[in-house]
C-alpha cells in the first residue's frame, strides 16, 4: 500500500493484471498504518 510517490495511482492500477492475490487502496492513500490494519484484519479473520 504505497503512498504518494510519482505515478502511484498508475502503479496501483497495474495490480489488475497481476497473477497473485493483492490488496489495493485506490487513489493516493496508503502507508504502513493501512498495511498493518489490513494484515491484522486478515489474521483475525483466519484465527476466528
């Protein structure tokens, strides 16, 4: 979930063509707090 670097929006859109599972925030938002929140959500769901 990169944030605000040059061409970040275009880079995130390239994930549409990736052959691996991914989580993406559209737009310029992102950063480590969002990545950690997503990971915690996945882990909590898997442990339930």
